[in-house]
C-alpha cells in the first residue's frame, strides 16, 4: 500500500504528522499565537470548523496586558468602552471567557484574568456571572487544584458580595435584567405603561439564569473546599446550593409553561410568574439544574418549535409566539433581548443542550445538537467570512448590533 502524504502538523511518536496545523488558520489573525496555544481539530463540517478557528483568533484580539503584577485580562470589546471597570474588565461574560481560555496551552492568561477578579480590582457585582463555577471547572481541565484551593477564601468573599440582592423571603436572588446583561427584555416590556417609555434596565426580577449562576458558584466553592480539606465550608456551601436550587424549582419553574421563567419583584407579593418563555429559562440545565425528564425534556422542545425559539439565525432570546417579540429592532439602540439572536446566549444554550443530551433523560439526539451547532456557526459570518458581533437578526442574514469600531469580533461567548 502506498503512503499518503500528510499535512504539516503535530508529530506522532514515530515522527509522522497526522493533523494539519497550518491550513486551517491561514486566513485568521494571530497565527503564531494560534499555532502555539490552541487545540487543533479536524471535523467534516467545514462551516463549524472555520468558525472554531476564527473564534480562537477573536480571543487573541482581546488579550490585554495591563500592569506589572497583574498581567493579562480578556476584554469584551476590542476598543475600550466607557462602562468597563478597573483594568477595562467587564464581568458579564467572564465565565465564557475563562471557559474558553482554559484550553490554551499558556495557562498564565487565565491565571492572571481570574486573579483580577478574585484578588484584584475587577468588579464582580457589575453584572451577574458564573466566574467561580468557570474557575473550578478550569481546574478540572489543567489539574491545577492548588491554584483554586489557595483562593478558597477569595471565592467565598466574591460570593458574599451578592448578599445585598438576596431576598430571604423568596429564597432567591434578584437583579434588573439590564445588569443581568439583558436590557430591554420581557420584564421591562411588561411593566412599561401603555404607550409609555420602555425600561432599559427593567424591574428587579428573580431570574432563572442569575439564580442558576449562584447555584453553580456555590457548588464550585463547595468542591474547592473539599479539595482543600475544609469540610465545614464544603458542607455550608453545598447546603446553600441545594436550598437555592430547591427554591428555583418551587418558585421559578412554571408547570403551565413547562419552563423556568422570571418573576418580577416590585408590587408582586404573591410572586406571580411572568407569562412568556425567555431563552434564559434554558440556562440552568448547563449547570446541572433540572436535568431529569420533568424539566429538561419538556423545556428543550421549545428550541425546535417554529413558534418557540427556532429561527434561521436563532435561537431567539424571546419565544416567537410572545406578543412582545420583535424580529427587528424597535429603535436604533444597539441591544434588545426580546427577539434578537445573541451569541452570548446561544453559547449557554449549546452547553445546556449538551448537558441534556448527556444526561440520558431526554429525547434529544446528537443530530439535534449538531443542528444548533451549525446554526451557531452559520450566524457567525459577515460577507461570507467568519465574524461575530453583538447580536444578529433572527430571520435576516445581518447583524442587528454591529457598531463600527465597537462591536467587531465581540468577545462575549464561548466559541464552539
């Protein structure tokens, strides 16, 4: 049998190349960084593969060295924005970014970035986040448990910063949708006076995603405490996580809608649930919440319903059947979360779909997961080449938030 020549790439034990490390990244920015740092893949779907490599190129654009003693952070925007916090950090997508950078060969990028939040000046109550969860799961990839156990007290400190928005009566956390990184979303439409001004921030709301983040963060602290041999802290945070998850089922799960939904806090003593499914109701599953058939299997069907979240460039951030759903934007403002497709949210949904599939408690197939991977990759294009911005029209081949010198190569989502 004749030998087939192989592409340049990694060498096997006998010196034979078996994976191309050159051709896939030829057209992308930062080739030296990519060659030195990223996991290379070879899959038959060129659409998904091209966007995979593009997304790593995009991450490279957002690595910023700050000051000596602090090191690197990962920015959300290539150009600085006015509402960024210390060192130009924005915590909203830090969980996605830490998840992404954990696969880099050079570990110091994530080391520095995490420390900017745990011990540095980064603000961890600007937006809701799952930084502690991402921090723990990173240690499961690189095996560096010492890095996390040495920061156990810092993790607990960051957790405590959220005490001011915990409602002891409801047993849930609340925040405005805007500072849940989702301005102009369903709660703001519901409370707006008829014919009056829409609320960018929206009302304080008990939200399934925010509370799921807090469950995941608490479990991360418990797991790190176990690694550190601190059984008391592990027990305390395990109980906190279990109780909060229980309260999510009791308060945020709506059996009539078969979905985790919002509860608007003001003027709502009976905790009446919002009528309408939002994409955030799917986020808990990626954190292991509700993976049995009572919750995940019924919720996930909305992703494949043309009146649910299914769209050519979806999933949509609000179900299409909802009267407040907009396929286009109602104004020139950049960011609406009542219909536009946001790669930030799609990243959560893909992780949720994967968790649901792996649980074995759902009818979801591998082909359906790949269907959404392909939608995700197809969306991340512009003028025929891989590209990502803030948000995309769900039914048109165009980005709905793509500000010049602002939104390009937006870094607020996990790649693929």
